């Protein structure tokens, strides 16, 4: 077994070229930049990486590139979920060959499965994988992995950790309570950077945070400060991270907001595989202006040339709602409604 | 454009052989049997058909076989959802070549998308598909397709119908209200056989009902009686269909209960691709006894040799709950709890 | 025991005077009008009647007035839920004294209780009530009453029926399947007029429909046509009822849309007990114009003097969404967003 | 205005006598004990206090007693939600007269209201209350109070704080981010003791924690240690609090588990107003044994005479599930299932 998985892993996006294919050069440049900025590991084929929108062959290629770029500098946690357990096990074998540190397997999705089925699925994979496995719990998208199921799965040595993206800190604590007794080496990672500092304080070992693909410096600093016990400074940055996270999360269908922000850091992601309406394209442009203002405050990018509004602490979605409301009020006055 | 899509389409399961591969001979035998029993069409790669658990190549093969077996005797509605719009459009082209009548495209899943994104996705496909497209709304598993989105999509002539598996009859009515004005030829199919008769009465054109893969005779008869205005007889059978549907739906993770019932009709489905615990295998055996009793009442199969319990109208899940309760009560009396 | 409860019961609103007190004269005038228009019964203290916003004393007074106005012409089904079982039983006694036909008891709300607790609550009441009890299932607001619980409660002769406002027709069918075997006299009423005709067809005995407080003529006609087997005519009106219902349900917080419509029939309901913003008041005025147009088509009221837009079959909420969208699009073009 | 509301406020239960009436002597004894054990304030008529199960007169009496017992030793935060805004304002006036520090008003419940309606409701109360108001957000039971609504309400000086029982730490952080800028004196209290330490670390001012009614010593110590920056010790106790909280929360309908635990501390709560089945009574007895074992570990009560099982870190609900599973497995082997 390798060493415990800890620190900030980046669930990275995948740039596309003008024909909608993986832009391998840009992907390499992006991953290299992330490592240079200090993230502890790479996490290809996560939800942020839109793994469901790539073919099985493309998913393999993405992991291969991540492993090549990492070249042992940082560990790779490879998303390996495929159509079924047998296909997933094959991906595990492939990723072991590429040199990944471990795989991350999202719970079965589309069908909402019972705890027994979730258990049987992970058990089958853990018994046949040649590489360490981490569970990936994201109940808003996939069958939940509940605490009793995690407890049962702790008996399988191949399962070495869990990434939780539920956003429920008490759940993270319940997992830690169950895991620590049985498996001190078991890694618990939080995928919800809104509460990264609190997660580390209750005992999590790190995070797999989409924001670290946009502001690796900030995420890393939050991690380091918390580990160093400099809680006040950590919390000050945590609140800035929360504002950025909320803006990216709530302003567009996930993960479009995060992709809009990555582009601001100088990477060309292409058009994306999920078709968009003209209105959505305009929305994204508006969102980018807001994000640029936030990022420029941190000094990561220049402020937009047209300047930034005075910050009110009001999330952008509120501002849209306010404008909409004013317009509707005006229309009502004129009898148009 | 072809004629309006109507009648009972069977979202069929796919038998596997001992090595977990598609058992093509058994699949052909099963599909032929379904056509012989009177279903109006075949619907490969539906949710019942576990389309997400097959590879892209396998999904193509399944449709190919369905088209070959159908040989023009009945239309084929081919589930064509792939990893992204471009891959889906390619599948549409392939299925057009196989001679499918139309494709059914489930709304984007895993990510829960906004109405705008759902619209953009279907629009992109409809503008590029060489074959008629039906929308597939199944909000418990995929991004919902709401009524305003359907209204927008009605402008695309390639979109010729919708299959709704929400179980919400009022939603079906709203769709009919919106569609009928604009597109008299637009087909509305209900995927929720619990309310098949009511759906037909409010104006639906048919159903894509998993139960028709188990009791094609019964489903067809319910359809015919309703169409003939023999409502009382139809409703009597509808209640029997409801009991069967509920038993298959609630006794195991979908679609295991339906597969257990197909096996009773004499088809060997193999082990399935979703791993199961020992307890789940025993559960399935128990469920099959109950299903055999129900099916034997209709004369479709023999009663189990050990006989059937007096029917109480109580769904099986209740019976399990009752037994569990009695046991717990007993344990409590003995102080074990 | 009285005769089976069937037909259309109106869960009526309660007019308030300028000081926010019950306007007894207007309430009497309204209830008398309803009876004159043909509803089969009155249902004071339902959700439409905002029972939670009145004090215990006021709830008693409302039932008293309903019984006085009914004077035996139609039965009264009195909402009797109070703070706890003992208080509820006292209300049952009072309403028996007023001459109500039965009480309707909503499942415990605020806390979401387990089936066992829901059972214990209704059992306690049924064993102590001097008047027939109907269960009131409205899972969007109160603890759900599931089918196994209903089955257990069927053993209590005092419980004579259920009103279901889940909107789930399959649930209504499951209740009917369980109840009919054990208790042929058990009454099943649908509180979801979007599917009134289908509910009657599957075997429901009537409806407790808020719309019957606005268009008692229409609701009654839908009921009569269905009972007479004139399904086609019934369905044509059902679709009109659906449009009206949706407009009232989705255009404002329940039951404001229904109250806006009652006012159009000539009753002064006063300001309401739930405070409203200025924007909400303007919204209500806009909604009333739309409702007036719908009602004028049926000949129930005059068309608004400013005329009605061409009807597009598009629910009003969509129209608002469209206008909002156009405005936002325009703002975006101008760079304001 | 008074000083900022901070520290641990106990949402206390209300003992009943043999006839189901408030046991005033026992209530006084209990509240006095709580104050003696160090809680910072009393919170009558919270969800734990089952405010919906008492009459309006009883709710007033409960607050009166709390104020009398507190006698200025600790502040009283009085739950004041009544049937409507006018009734609630009257309660505010009464509680001001009793000497309460502030009132806590739960968001409108039963109906799920829009943000606009929630805003209008609290605005109406805040403009008319003679006593400081805290908002009470508990989205699992009542209309949610979202961040934009809180921002609007911050303009009303009478609103001095919020209690959040959503369990969502990121929500608490969003509220703090919005409130701190505008109103440094605004108090944010967490009602979810599963994450009490993290809540305090992100900036919450205290907690309204049901557990503090059972283990005031422990809750107070967690608070004091966190405030003193002794995070490691605080977290060790936080995990013990989590275990206790989960056991009380998930083992019975809320707040029965908490009441079972209060009884162990020597207070006679009587039978409760929500009727229970025989099975539920046995369940509660079993739960009390488990709770007694947990509490005895802390030295708060003696261990049960029959001894305690070896602790496995497994929540009790799991243990019940395990036993049920074994029993079902056994039954299956015997063919009974």
C-alpha cells in the first residue's frame, strides 16, 4: 500500500479544441501549472472534469496524460467509474499501469441503489482492483454511500479512503468516527470547499476541491494555515473561498461556473460538450466579469478594464434577482403584466 | 416522417450469458416472444434495459438485434443516449441505418441541468438527427423536462413525442394540453403502468411499460379494452397490473424485480451486471415465489409447488415489514433489544 | 353511522373584515351561494380555508357557521385538527354537537412523524371521537399517511374515509385497493382536481376541491358527467379545470391564487392574515386579470374591460417567465448585466 | 436594545403530569437545574419544547414560568410563534412584559411560503414587536429563510439574530458573511450541536442545542473550550456530543429521544402528548438503556444494573438494523420468507 492520501487534490477540467476533441497540449499545460502552483495531487475524471461526457477511451487518455504530466511529482487519484463493475475493474488495471496512486469510484448513478447494492458494487471492485480504491460520495448526483455501508466497506483493505461531496460536515464527522477506530490510515477528503477549514479541523485529511483548479494558491494556503494552527488567518481566507465557490457553483449549471473561472487564469477550454443557449453564453460572459473582479482582488488576474462595482457581499445571483424584480415592478406599473 | 407512435412499447431487459456478455440467442428468442404476444413495439436501451450498464458498442448491438428480430413486424424505438450530444447524434445515425422507427433520448443525467440546458441539449440533437426523436422524461433518475421546455421543443419537427415516467398524471395532461394545440401528431406515451388506463383516458397514445415485458398479454388487453371504451373491464385489469407493478417495483432495486419476473416467463437472464449480496439473492428468490403466485392467478405460469398463501391484498413489502416487526417485538420481550 | 361520504365537498375560504376578523355575514353569503350552485358538501377548516391561521376559537366559530348555513341541506365535513389529540377530540365533540356529518383530521404536521406515530395519533382520536373521522393526507404539508398505515386504521369503524391531496393517482388506487376489500363503505376523496375525472374513474367517491369554491358549477358538472359515463365531455371540461387550477396554484403562495379567484365571483375576502409585500399585491392584481379572462370564457364573469389576450394555452407563470427572459436578454444586450 | 445574544441556550422540554397538563413544579425544578448546570439562557417553546402541541394559553404559561425561574440570572429567549402575525405580535407584547430578553419566531410552517412571504411575515412582526426578535430557520419543518431574505431583514433593527437548525454549516457561514458587514451586533446561533465547535469557529455566537437540556455540563464545556482556543479538547468532546446527539435524534421521532434522555437525568416528563404505540414504548425503553450507557461513561448517571455492552462506535440504529438483518437471514434459511 502507498502512503496515506492527504492534502489538496484538484478535480481538474479538460480543455477541448475547436473540433470538440481533448486539447492535449492545453491539458498538459494546465496540469503542469496546477502542480507548479502547489496542489498536492491531480484528480482526473471527477465531476468537475465532466467524466460522464467523455467516452471510455477518452477517460483513459485523460488519466494517461495526468500521470505523464505528474511524473511522480504529485500523486494521481484517477476517477475510474465505468459502465459496470467489470469495466471499472479494467479501468483500475489500466490506471495502475499508468502509475496512478489510487482510483476514485463514484457510487452507482442514474439508478438510485439501496445500501446493499452500493456495498456489493464497491466490494466487487475492491476485491478485484490491483490499485487502491477511494469511495466517492456525491448524493446530489449518485446513490448515497451511508455510514453503515462505509463501516462494512472498511473491512476491505483495498479501500483506503473516501471523498465526500455532500456538503454535510456532520456526515464527514460520522465517517471519521467510524473509520478512525478501525483504520487509522483511512483517508477522508472533503469535496466541499465551502467548509474546508472546518473539515480539516474535525479531522479530514484534505480536500478534492474544484476551486483549487482556479485558485490553487488560495486553496493551498487555506490548507497550510489550518494545518499550522493559524486558524484566524485560515478562516479569513475561507470566507473569501466561500464567496468564490458560491459564485461559481450557483451562477450556472455545474461545472460551467468553474470552467468560466479557469479560463480567466489563462487556459482555453473550448466550447464544452453540453450545448448552450445564446442566453447562457451571455450569462457566462456576465459571470466572468464578476469572477474577474473577485480574482483581481486576490491579485490573481487584472481587474476588468471597465472596472468593478463596489462589492456588497451580495452574491451575483441575488443581483440578477434584484434587477429582474425591478424590471418586473416597472413593467407592472406600465400595465404590461 | 413516419406514422404516429402509439400503443404498447416494451422497454425490454437484456439476457446475459454465463460470462456476463449479451446472450444474443436468448435476447432474440425473448424479443420474438414479445412480438408474438402482441406488443406494438420494442424499446431497447430503456431504463429497464439497463442501458447505462452496457458499453456504447453493446448498446448498438442491442438495437441492431431488436431491429433484426422486429423485421418490420413492429416499430423499434431505440434508446440512443450516449456520453454527449455528438455521440448521441452518431447513435441516431446508426439506428436510422438499422431501420428503427425513432429514437428515445433520456434527458441529461448525473448532473441536474437547468431547463435551458435541457432545451439546448435536445435542440442540438433534433437539428442533427436523421431519425425522429422522442423525449424521455424520468425525473427520478435524470434532469426533468418541464412543460415550458417541452413547449419550446415542439417547434422542432424532428421531435415527435415524449415518454413520461414521472408517474404524475397531471404532468401528462399538461403536456397533452400544450402539445395538442401545436402538434396534433405529437405522441405522448406513459411509462408508468400504475396509471395506464387513466393515462389513455386523458389522451395518451400508449405506454412504454416494463410490465409489458412480463405480461404482454395483460398490458395489451388493458390497452385494447380502454381503446374500445370497455372501461370497467379495463379498470379491473388495471388494478391487477398495479399490484404486479408495485410488487416488482418496490421489492428490489429497479429493475431487479422486473427481471425476476421475466425469468418466470421462461427466459434465462443470467446473473446481471450489478453485483448483489447473498441476502439480495435470497430476497429475489422470495420475491419470485410471490410473483409466481400472482402470475399463476392470471394463468400465465403454474403456481409454485409449495402452494400460495391466501392473498390479502397486502403488498409483499408490507409482509416483510410485518414479519420484521413481529420478530423485533419478540426480541424485545426477551430483552435482546 | 351516516351514509357514505361522496360528491364534491368545498374546502372554502373565510372572508375577513377590515379589522382582520372573520366577516361572518360575508361567510354566510358565500357558503349559501356555494350550496345554491350545487356543491354536495361544505368543508370548513381545510388547507384552502387557512385553518392554521385562525385561533382555536375561530375555527370552532367557522364550523358553527358552516353547519348553520348548511341547515341539513348538505353535509358538513369539519376540519378538526387542533394542537394535540386531546384538543382535537374536544373539537370532534363540539362539531358533533353542531351537526357536522364527519370531521377531517390532517396528519400531524410541523414534525414529520413516522408511520407508527401517525397511526397512534389517528387511533387515539378514532377511539374517542363521537363523530365519524376522515383522514386527510397532504404530504407536501404534513406527515404522510402511507398505505400500510391506512390498512391498520381501516380496523377502526369510526374512520370512514380519506381525503388525499398528494396528487398521486397511483396512491389513490392503492388506497382503494386496500380499502375496498375490508370496508366497502370507506370513502376515498381526491383533493387534487387536476385529475378529478381520472380519480373518479379509478373508483374515488368524490373530491374536496378548492376550485369548487370558485367554479362550483364547473366542478359539479365534471363530476356529474363522469358519473353519467359521458367521459368525452367530462374530459373536455377537466382540461379547462386543469388550466384554471394550475393558474391558481402556481401563480402565488397557496391559497392566495384561489382567494384571488373567489373575489372575482363577487365575494369580499379582505386583506388576508399572511402579510404581503407591495410586489405581491401587484402580482395578485395581474393574476386576477388572467383569471377573469379564463372565467369569462366560461361565462361566469364578464371579461375585463381592457380585453383579454389571445389565449395560447400557455400557463401564466410561463408568460411571466417569458417576459422576464426577454427583459433580461435586452438588459444583457445593453451590457447592464 | 439589550446586549448581544450569545452562549448556549437550552430549548427545553416541558414535563406533563398524570393528566397531561403542564407539571409546573417539575418544570421549575428542571429549569432551575439547567441554570445551575451553567447554560447561558433558556429557550421555552422551541421545537424540542413541542410548542405546536400546546395551546396558546399554555405557551404563555411556559414562558412565564421560564422567566420566573430565570429571575434575571440568565436571559430567556421565548418562542413566540402563534397562528398568525397579529397573534404573534400579541405574544411578543406578553413576553416583553414577562421580562424575556428576546423572542424567537419560527418561519411560517404548514404552508411552504415563498421568500417574499417569509420576508413580509417577519417584517410585519419586527415593525410591531416591543421586544427583540430572532429568526428561527428550520427548513425540515418550516418555510426556509434564505440568505437574500435575511439580508433584507437585516434592515430592521428589531431583528437581532437568527437561530439556524438546518445543519448546513456553509449556510451559517453565508449568514455570517452577510450579517457581519451590516450588523456587527447580529447574533448567529446554531441549533445543530453535531457541528457546534465548527459553528463557533466559523463565527457563530452560540447554540440553541437540545442536547444542552440533557448534558448541560458537556455542552457548556464544549463551548468554553472552543472559546478558550483549546480546540483539541473541544473536538474530543464534540465527537462524544455527536454520538449522543445522533442516538437521540435518529432513534425515535423527534423529540422523543431527547425526552427519554432528560428522564435519565432525574426528571419526570410524563406520558407526552403525541400518542404512541406499544412498540414505540418498548423502543423507548431500549433507547434509554443505550443512552444510560453513554451518559454513565461521562459520569452523569449510573450505568444500568444489567451492564453495558462493549462500545463499538456503532450508532444504535445500526445495531437494530444488524439484529433485524440477522433475524431475516435466519428466517430465510428456514424458508419462512
